[in-house]
């Protein structure tokens, strides 16, 4: 099987999304819950998953 640049980009994106929360924790202190929410929102957005909030 030949090297597929599309798959390489996708795998690289997966690694970035898995590391997003620890990377943010290095730059922002004391906002654990907010960083978790932002990280989850970024992962969902990149995956194409949307959550509808009904107030």
C-alpha cells in the first residue's frame, strides 16, 4: 500500500486533538472546567458533531 497524504494529515489532526487539553493547560492556569469544555467543543467541531442546546 502506498503512502496516502490524506491519511497522514488525518492522523496528525487526531494527535493534535488528543493533545489539545494538556497543551491548553500548559498555557492557562486554574481554569480546568473551562479548558475541558473548550477542548470538547473543538473536538466535536472537527468531528462534525453538533450539540443543540435548548434553554
